[in-house]
C-alpha cells in the first residue's frame, strides 16, 4: 500500500503555485498554506494582487487614487515576502515572485495570469475584502474555481 501512495505523490508536482492575495484575513491565511506547499514541493511561488481598473459612470479612477491603491497593494505583497523569509519547520527558503496587475475583473485577471504563466495550482481564500460572510464561497473564489485551467485550493 505504501508504494501506491508514493506513486500518487510522484504524479502530483506543483512547480508553479499562484496565491491570489488582497490583504484580507482569508487571503493571508491562503498565503500561509501556499508558502508551506511551495516549501514542500520546492515550487516557485507567485503572489498576485489584482487592482480592479473599473471605468465608472463618472469616468476612470483618478491616477492619484490608483497610486494609493498600488501603494496599499505593495504593502500586502511586502508582508507576503516577509512571511516567505520565515524559516518554517523545515528551513527551506521559498522562491517568491510578487506581481501587481490591473484588470476589469478579479476572476479574469487571476485566471488569465495563471494561464499565461502555466501555473500548476492556484491558492486563494474563501472571501476577500468585500466580505459577505453569509456567502459560503466568495464570488471571486467561485469564479476562479469555475474557469481556471488548473486545480484551485480554496482556504477557509
């Protein structure tokens, strides 16, 4: 029975893991899982933050507001980088890359990025900054699960 388990573990290889992070508690919990998985599989970890670039009824978002959003997002990505430097139990360092992209859709941005980068696994939280605790699965997580080309781990 042990040989069957080893065989299935050999088939599962995550060389590139994407963690979608928006700074919410749920996404930072997902970051912790993603870092540990990257350590376990010796994977490259890419932390992605999507800035929504909606054009509203009143025009596009002013550039100074976009800069504030980017600055705030960079803080989340810096926190992720700090977490990746922490030794963990097995002292393996994580190969981390951070990305900040703009998209009109969080789901579309995450899915398109994952396809373009040939991601093997997407890790994300159940709900992001929008909250809605009554929803079982956030709309972004649900959309990514529906449209991603690879497995998606949703962390509760």
